[in-house]
């Protein structure tokens, strides 16, 4: 991957202290305007919009954009951001996190990815650039435009762990911080959207029991469907057509429902987990449901979490008998219509199930035991639905 000539963009030098809060940064779409503001000059525009914080580099040189945070490098912590690409000249151009850097950006660290599936971790010094780790990212990188990629740097027990979409791609012994600036690296002629930015201090959290603890993720099933190494069902008959080409697409041709799934062993030691998927309604009826099936043993013993035309619904099927967990309920943050994309998540935390659509809570209830360790796509009636990715993750809380 080529190295680009760098220019810098510096935001307000406000120092963020974490004296009584383990979240040094917890920026989402709602908080970006206040915390990151607007930056405009002849080569860069950074501004919050309804879908996130847009960084648009219009000039011919790459840019850094950062703020200062009082993060103790001896603590256990994580730095995390989620990105969507709107425009980039070359699929090999890197974008991503800048962390532990100095004022001049001549010292610090990058954790960046490219749309060709490559990642790089590097150290910036006054004398040049030192590659710490680089490779193709174990299939973890989402390569499409507007598709979400989450980059995480974790410091635990003397090591840095680098994760892409919660999949660990590299681990290295820690390097000393070069400074207190944390933020983003964007190449020339590129526009990205940042949908979240977080810095969390596990060491501080241990002494602040009032704050909800942040887990570490262990991925058990993750698929972007660039290949079929996990042997998902592919089929075309009078009932259903299921294809895979960078996505997993099901066209139900019947008046009933159809499901396809894969397995993920969450084990008995871990009591907390997350099941998530990004789904697109590609056409057909909008009067029947589509979404996640989970904890499935077979079609007569499973759970569903589904959407339809702005509504959500949660149910069990046990030995063929249905039972409603949450009846159909409308939410204004559920996207509707053909080609509408929605993110679904089921998260178990301390015996409680929380259900989210587009990261907004729709229902909470006591968790049920699974019938089996299968997870996948569920489609009712004559409609076409695409699953962009699915991820099943165990959640662990550091002591």
C-alpha cells in the first residue's frame, strides 16, 4: 500500500479528562456536532450530518483529524471507531484510526484498512514510517461502499490487540505513546462517514461500579459472504432461490416462511453474547416479516426477531407451537420500503435480552435458553431479502 504525503487538520485542543468516567469518548451521530464541530477549508470539510460525521478530503494530500484525550497508556483500554466510505479513488487507499499521536502528527500510530481487504498497523516517527503489522484481514473487512467497518485497538495485559469488526487480526506488545491525540486518518480525494468514536478505560471502570461495564468481544460466527467457506445453503427451486455474491440473498416464492442458517458454539462458560445482522428488503411484499432466526435447533424449535414496513416482532416456536415475546410494534427509526437497510441485534447481558433495531432498543425481557446453536436468515411470504453480514459474538468483561 502506498504511503501518501500528509497534511493535518487540528481540532480544538480541549483536554478530555476521565476523572470520574471510564468513557473518555462516547461519540455517536447525536453527539458529533457538539464534540467535533465543523471544519472547513480549501482541502477538507468535516461536518456532522443525519447519518454521522462526514470527513471529506477534497485536496491532493491525506489528512489527520484528531482531539486530545487524557488516556493513561498503562491502563487497560479500547479505542474504537466505525466507518463508512462514500468516495475513495483507489481500493488500496487506507483509511482508519490515528491514535496516541503528537501535535505535529510526525509521531503516533495508525490502524487503517482498505477496500481491497488489506489492513496495516504502523508507527509514525520523525524519521519515517515503521510497519508494525500488515496483511489481508482474514475476511473481516467489508469491502462495499457505505458498508460499515469497525476498527478497535485494545490494550490488555501489556499487549495491543487490533480488531476489525470484532475479529482480531493482530496482537503486538505495546509501544510507548507519542502524544495524546486520537482521531482519524483519511486519504486524498476521499469522503468517509464516522458513525461512532469511543475511548473506554477498563482500569478506571473497575473503580467506578455505577457505570455499565463495556465487554470484550470474541467472534464465533462472522460472514460477509465473499465466499462460501462456511457452506451456507444455496438453492433454486419452486419454493426459494438463495444466492451468494458478496451478500446472502433469499427470494421466497411461497406463501409460507423459509430459513437458512449456520452454527456458532457459544459454549457454556460465556453467559453474555450478541447476535447481529444487517438486512436489506430488496422487493416483494411489505406485509410479512423478515429478519433473524436464532437459537435454532430446527424449524419447529427456534426464535425469530423480524421486521415489516416499520414494525418489529419477536417470537418463539417450541415444538411447532408459536409464542409471542413482543407483538408487532411500530418504530419511526425502522427504515421502510424497497432497498431499505436495517441493522438487527439481540444482546444477552446478565440474564436479560435486549433487542435493537438500528442500535435503538425496541424490547427487553428475561433471556430464554436456546434450542440449538444455529443462527441465520428468516423470510416470510413472497419477498426478496439480502443479508449483508451476520455476526455472533461472546461477550467477556475484564476484571
